[in-house]
């Protein structure tokens, strides 16, 4: 599991809290957490350069790192009413499954 990092020269907006997991385990992690009423998101399942609107206008490029990363990412729940206890529970479950 790889957590987001925040370089010294910038600040993360934390609009989404996206982590990277082993792509072979991603679906299982999502499935197991759903059983616990914890819903993870995959908000960008298709890289921008593979979106139809881009492909209709530009030559297709291979962006191997992007295509690899899109299979690894999941977004953890983040919302105003998320309690510390629930956040810790989610973190422990993700760590256990990842």
C-alpha cells in the first residue's frame, strides 16, 4: 500500500484520499470493505488519454505509468461526518487486507 505524499513545496487538497494497492488485491479489498459497509471509490477508472473525447481528437499515446497506476488506485471514504473512530477502523481494515 502506498499513501499519498505531500512534498515540502506544495500542499495536498485532500479532495480525495487516494491510495495505491496491489492491483491483484484491489477488487478483493473493495469487496471485503463493502461487506463492512465501507465504500471505496475508483473515481478515475479510465486515464484521460484513453477517454473517448481525447481519442476522437488526438493520436493515441502509450502512457505506461498512467495505465499501470489506474489499476492500483482506490479512494478511501472522506466526508465531513467521518469520525476518528471510523477512520481508524477503515485504516486498520485496509492495512490488514492490503
